[in-house]
DNA sequence: TTCGGTAGCGCC
DNA sequence: AAAGGGCGCTACCGAA
């Protein structure tokens, strides 16, 4: 018998599997059955709970377990949802395929949603189905809000953005089940409907609700999705094979199980430490609001948390007569933090405008922190009440970016502030009797192009990272190059051993900070043009700085040029090939063209480096997970070592505080740096151990 | 009421 | 024509 391929798709009562949302429709498409298979279950409108008969769940699970190949669009979502059925499924991850992984591999810059893919790969337009069911659902929600409640049928629990079971938001899809429930429980509210073929009008008094489209429209919408998924999968496999990309695809597929595991392990956040932070910000925020509103002389009645409201624009630009030196992307006067800093330097201290701007800046900074923490509270679930520990299950998307970076959402675990005075990592940390360890690659995105291009001075810098005067710091090397007038006197006075710390001490928030910004601008692709000061020069505060560094690091520039040339010619750059996966081929990253048909020159090297860096962390995660599994096997039934977060070049490991845990971390660090040999780039990692919270820790020497 | 665009800001 | 890359979240605002 040939291979049985089964595509699976679910419709659910919301996106938040960990907050009790469940599938109410499961559809299958198979390469061996003529008919598609659909399962649909009733939803209790008062509780949003799905009633799945155990026997039916059993049959669904058996069908899944019997297939040779299981195909999903975003597998871990459906899998996690199916896990909420009353019968447990024994997932064999080696059978699971995901068309978002192949879609990314075939065109990393394209949208990976099913509708876009169906259009591109199988020339099918799914839009009309979606439009029809959306329109109906919107109408159904209106009926619930306006009519149903008045008829005392109990308050139907329709989706709202602040619904506790729907922290990701209550979009219309979370209420698709309403259609059938209205048809069954409250058919008198079904809207008028005319059969387009017979022109007969459906009459609630005369006709069977089962003949009204709302009775079955959700299923009708769901069916084409699994069908499309199956066909897209088959098309993708053909393409991958002919392009020789199957080896990379198979490696990427290994991540599915791991990503799912990381999400389910979750991240601990502590209520008490969170409260400490919020309690410190709230009174200061109130003071700032009072000052701003007072000084606006009636123009403001509230201070916008972000963005520029009309009232704020009026106050700053008209009332105070300030002029922004910077424009937003759409050409409006910007009022971001950089502009606020600029105003503060210009204005007379203690003048009304100065106090206003300062208060606005302080307000925004604190509100950002408070809002982040509100977000965490919205998503968290009880974990260890006594210690105040809660758990988050951020969603990780390994195909969410145009490069190989992962994205994280609901909530985003990758943008938790670590700024002085606003270090929200303080609220995060290990549960009782556990440790966290942050292990990050040192200068990962600088090492890659430096070694690849053979840039001797940079290589020397990284090889001798314990040596004065730079101690492996690219920023300090740049500093000595761009600001010799500041560097040389300090070098003379304090000697090569101490000049670095002296520079950082004296110029921490001024020239050293600008130097760092300039360095990042170059790293992220700043371009030198004839008649404009480059972004890097602006950041460095020295005209010509960018050119100086470009001349000094000519090999890097050559690599940049070759990436640009490749991208202009083919529309793709590739990551450095992984010797263990496919020594011939790296991961192709699509560089979108502008509407004038060219790739922006800022993009190719960036994608190449960022993509390679993320390939490295991806392999590291697989290897670290394998290693931790061997440790965990010896600890059956006890708490486990696990990867809990990935922040692009950093992994956070959690584990029990047992004897020898530091040796385990040393081994993890060793594994992580060993990945470099697969791409020919020597890598180093640093490791910080956190026993109480993520903000404070001590370095582990490795 | 819902939605998309804009702005600002956190991370690497 | 313009050139600092990649994300997600929230608030504001005007249009449908």
C-alpha cells in the first residue's frame, strides 16, 4: 500500500490553547480517500466549552495515529489544540510535516498564511469562503449583542478583546461556532435568506433551520483548508526536491517537536517582583501626567502613551512652538525619544517647555514598562501561588521572519526590557529550587562576517579577546579608530590595560554610546551616499567615520559587495552552508525587490549574517536539547532541565539546583560553541547563572 | 463596531 | 527614489 498522507486542520474557539480554547471543527484531507472527512462539535454558548463525545475524539485520534504522514499549516498550533480533546494523541513527530516550513524555504519573504500559499502554489482562491463566513459571523455577533440577551436566553459568551479566556484577542474567528448555535438554539433570530438558485426565501416559521446556511457555513468554510494544505504540501515537496533543498527541510522539521516543547515548558514570572516594579512607577507617572496637563494650558486632557495625538502635536509644536529636527517615515514631525532629548538640550532648564518635555519623556518610559507588565499579567496562568509564581506560554514562530530569526508573541518574550532602572527581567526567573542560565554567543553577528571575509584585524580582536587594550570589544576598536583625539590621551595616561575601562567610565553615555550606535548602524547596513551624511556618521557624530571604517575593513566591504551582487542577480542570498546538513548549500533567503526592481543594498549582507547566526542558534538548540534529554532520562519523575527561551543569540536554560548543575551548564556552553565548526566560524559563549531573577546573576566561568 | 495605517519603543 | 536589518505590542485616529 502506498504512503497515506493526511492533512489536518482545526477551527477553534480561540488562539489560546493554554487558556482553555479547543477545536470545534477538525477536517481531514487524504491522498487515499475520495471524500474529505469532517468532524464538528457543539459549543456551549454560555461557557464557550466544546462538547466532544469521547468516542468521536477516539476516532479522530485513531485516524491521526494511523496516517503515515501528517501535514499541517502551522503544526504546533493544531497539535496543541488537538491535545485539548478528551482523548490523548500519541504524536509521532517524525511523521509531521508543516507547509509553513517549506513555504519559508521556498520564499522566505512571502506571506506564509494559507490563503496566500493556496493562491501561489495551487492557484486556488480561498478568500471567498473566508469572506462569507466572516460576514455571517459578524452579523451573528451583532445579533447576540442586540437581540439575544434581551430575550433572556442567558448571556452568550461571545469573544471580546478583554475576555479572560482570550488574551490573544477576540477576533471573529473565535466566534465562528455562533452560527450553528444560533441556528439550533435560537432559530427565530436567523436572518432572512434567499436561496440563490430557487429564489425562495427562508422563513423561520415554515422552514427547517437545518436548511439555513448558518447551520453549516462554518464547516463549509473549513473544508477547503485541509484540502489546500494537502495539495500545497505535495507541490512543495516536488519543488524542494528539484531545488535540492530536502536536506535543509528535514533539518528544519526537527525543530517542530522542540518548539512545541519550549512553549509548553513556559516561562516563570513572579507577581511580587512585578508588583515591586509597577508600584515604583505608578506614582511617578501620576506626577508626570499632572505636570503635562497643567503646562499644556487646556490643550491636553490626557497624555498619549505612545504616538503623537492631535492634542499633543498642538501642544508641542503650536503652544510651545518647538520644531522637530526629525521626520517620521510618512513625513510628519517626529516626537520620539531622540527628538525629546534634542529638545531637552536646547531648552532652558526649568522653563515650562523643558519641564513639559522632560515629564513627557519620563511618562512614556514608565508607561511602556507598566504596559509590558500588564501584558504579562493578561497572559499568565497560576503556577506556584505561594511563591507568587505564574507561567507564560509565549508562542514561538520559527517561520515568522524574512530571515531565520524566530518571532515570539502572546506575549513577546524577546523584547523584555533590561535597561538600567527599567529592568523588567527582574520580574522573570526560575521557580523554587531551580536555576536559570542565560547563555549567549559573544559578538555572533560580528564574528560571522569577520572570519568569513578574512578580516585580519577583527579576527585578531576575537582571537585575543582577553588581551588589552580592546579585550575583544569591537566597540573599543572602533572608538580608537574614530576618536583618536579622545582615545590616545587616555591610552598614554592610563596605559593599554586600563584605557578601556577609562573610556567606558568617562564617555559611557556620550561618545562611547555614540560609538556603539555607529557600529550598529554599520552592522545593520548603513550606506554611504554622495550628498547625504550616512546614518552611521550621524550616530558617531563624526563626518567621515563610516568611510574610515570601510577603508580599514576592506575585506568586510568586499563580502558586502558580493552579497549585494548575488542578491541583485538572483533575488536570494544564502546562509553559510552547514557541513553536517548540506555542505553544498546554505539556506536561501529571499531579498525582496523594491518597486524599481532592485534589492536595497542594505539588505543582502544583513540577511546573510542574521540568517547564518540564526542557523547557528537553531542547531545549538537541537543539540542542547538532545544533551539535556540524556540528563533528564536519568532523572525520571523528577524536575527536568529544559530550554525555556531563545532571544536570537541567547538561550535561557532552566533546571533543578542539584549538585553538578554547573558542570551541565559548562557542557551546554561547550555544545553551543562547537556549532561554529559546522560553518567554519570559531564561536564563544558566555554564561550567567540566575538563582533568584533574570536581572541579577553571576557569571559562570567556562 | 471593526479595521488598517501611523507612531513609538522594547529586544537582538 | 532612497538607502540602519529583523521583530511584536499598544495607543491613537479616521474610514468603512
